[in-house]
C-alpha cells in the first residue's frame, strides 16, 4: 500500500505527510547498501519526500540519496539544506550547486536554511531567490526557526514565499504547540517535523507500552502516528533498513482513539509556555 495522505505547500503543491529523513546516513560505507535499499523501499511505498543536507556525513547522505533515486528522479521530492556558515548570497548559490552535483540532479525541490546564523536573513533570501529564478531550486524554507525568527522572516518582502518550517516535534518536544504551530497554521505554512521519535528515545519509552500493545504496534509507530494525526504536519523519520522503513509506513495507517490521545496528553504534557 502506498502513502496517499498529503498536505499542501503555500505554493499549492501537495507533498506526502510521511517522508524519509537521512540524518546519520552516509557515514559508513558498509551501511550504504542497506540505506539505499531502505530509501528505495520508501519510495515504492509512497514516501517520496526525502530530506537530506549538505552537512549530513559531509555530503555523504546526499550521495546515498543520489544512488537511491537513480532512474526515478521524477517520483521524488528532494529537500536539502544549506549550513548557516554558507548562507551568504553567494555562499547559498555555491552550496546548492555542490549539493546538486552530489545528488546528481538539476534541481532541488525544497532548499532550507539549516538554522539561523549570523548572516542577515535578507541576504540568504536573495541567494534563495537567485537559485529559484535560475531553476536550481523550486521552493525554499527554513529549519529550526522559533516564533521570533519567523516574525523577522515575515518582515522581509520575499519572506512570504517561505514554504515550510522544519523543527523538532514529538511527544517529548511539544513546545511549538504554544505559539509557533498556531502561527504557522494561521499562515498556511506546514511544519516539517524532524526527530518525530525523539532520536529513538520514544521507541524505548515504557510509558507507551500499554497503548502500543492495544494497537498491536511498536512504541515508535505509536509515537509517529501521534505526530501524523494532525493536519499540516509532515514527518521525516530516518530508517536505515527496509524493515524499519516498512514500520514507519505502517504508522501512517494507525488511527488513535480520542481516549488514547487524552491519555498521551496527560503523560506527555504540553508546556504552558515557551521560554
């Protein structure tokens, strides 16, 4: 069964709500076969959004992605990121061109600023717009932006062209629900949730054991289903092998009962405010 649920970018394009992350991939040559097989399996299952970055394994993750998408570039939606040290107008362009070579493609679908650094945002956006005009990227977005960062972005004339904010969001990290998530929803900007299983910690969290048993799923699947239940949220869990990617895909079919959502709210309480 393929992943059919999608959300819509401000630009109007629909993207899968369940994608594939690559942080930690490409670091060991001995793992590349399993990593490529996992990404290919995910594509076959409809998880056609693949998130990567120039900083993951110093470009090694992008090279693994290139192998996985070979011959099926038109099926996938590639997300990559520029490191903030490279976020000057010229640096953004240079970094993107290096990523394009590693990915062996002529365009990146969504290019993100990995996090906010010392380069003025307006200069970074100038680079993004130059890349978009040249057809080297289709859209751009941001990662790890807090509400104050998003407000600064919105004050820049082209800031309204932002397509996503990628940020950590999971049962253990719910602080974005206080202000950032509502702010993005009001403006139709999807949240792309990285670390939806909290770096694997939720897969071992005993507090999820009883609910997972009721659904006949793993704790990781339950945690992922909790993220995926919401509109306007895209999750990008990493899977280094085929079995794991299939488990992630199956989480998309879980429908959590209201009583279980209430119980999870009690166990993993949302903070009252952000700091």
